[in-house]
C-alpha cells in the first residue's frame, strides 16, 4: 500500500463506528495499527448477527448465510468465488483479530448492496435489511426506517409491521403427484414434500407474528384457478412451493440451491418450459373445476399485469 493511500484511509476513519442492526446500536472502537485503521472482527461480526471461524490459514466470516474468506497474512479476501484486494491483511494481536476499516466503509456495502450501507457523515454502518430477519431486540431507527412513536408501537419485536398475511400454496396434491421423485425414498412424491415444507413454513411464520393461510393443509387437489382466491383482500403475499428435478448423472447428489419465480410473461424458452410443466397439472382437474376457475385465473393475471405488483414481485424474488 502506498503512503498516500494509507493517509487517505487513516483520514477517512473515525475514532468509533456505530453498527445499527436489529440488535440495536453498538459502538465499536477503531484502532490504528501501523498506518491503517482497523476494527475488531469479533465485535463487527457479532453486532451484525454473523459468525466467525478460523480454519488454518483462512478466517471465515458468515453473514446473511454467505461466506467471506480472509487469507491470513495476505491483503485480499474471497467472496462469490472472486478474490478482491484489501489495503492490508487481517491482523492478530494476541487472541484478538482485526479487520481493516475498509471492510466497514467499502467492502460490506459493496458485497451486500441490498443489506448494508455506510453513512460516512454519521460514522455508522446500517443493516438496511433488518426488517427482513428475526431478531432478539428492537431495531435501531435509521433514515429508511425511522417511524413515528405510534407506528413504532405497531411493530413486532423483529421489526415487522403487525397484521401481515401470507398465503402458502404447497404445490400439487391429491391426484396430482407433481414430480414423481424417481430417487426419493419409496412412495414419496413432490406433493408430499411441498406439503411438509409448507407446514413448517407456516409454523415458522406464525412464530414470527405473521398471519398464514394455507391453500391446502392435507393431501388434496386444489384447482390452479382456485388457489389464487386464497390470497384475498388482506393478503400481502402469495407463495407457491415446488420441488425441482434433474436427471441422474455424475455429481447429481451435490446439487444445491433454489429458484424463485414470479408471475409474468415468459420471455425465455426456459421460462416457457417451466410454465408449461406447472400448468400441465390442469389435466388432473375435472371439467367443472376448470370452467369454474377461468374467471379467477383471468382476475389474477389482470391484477398482476399492473406494473406496481410486478415490480413488487420482482423485488421480492430478488430478496429471496
């Protein structure tokens, strides 16, 4: 690092930095080691609700279910399978571990753009996504979340507003098995997995103060056109659960992850394929069910065609 860069970093660092998260506001001292300001790795990660782990030559930081790796003794980190330079390496002082202040002011706000922002004028790192997670205390007010006293009283301890209603739709059911699950345990099918996941999700949301309505809570067939009607006037979100499949080939058991879709016009061949596959479940419905559901499906499509709902759905898909 050049002397000029070190001077700029030093001049830009405060004596303390405030971390505002669901755990409240915590002040962390900023030390200067050599010519570079640093913060306690344990203090920062704990304030953000993450975990810290040392593995041989690596210091692993886990935030928001993502991993950021710091190579001990080298001025760079690895995130999203990419190496990025730092102004200095991780430092050890006895049992304490220190990260360059650059991690607070630049790295975290860039790597987690939708979650963290650094307010240089207020010398504060803000967890802007605190309202999306379960916390142990009330969130500290920020520029984006500042509310009146009356509004604050209407929030749950985890930061959510009271009265949220989510409709959970476990995919398939009854005569419609969904993915046959050739490599599931004997007799298990997609409809069984989506139902059990849906029930677990219901319990988790209720524990966090969110109201839940299920399209089905047992092994029964609900017409596609009727499912949307469960998300009535007070419904804030409709979530349908499904299970992916893939051919049995080398390495198939190592596949992990998830996909999030929202209702919109299919613009790619793969999107059209998925839409055809899911809509194929109509064949399990009786003619009466299909005819009765046409009006409801038309209503959903017209409603979601409104740009505002599409934007909200796209934004939620990104967050998930």
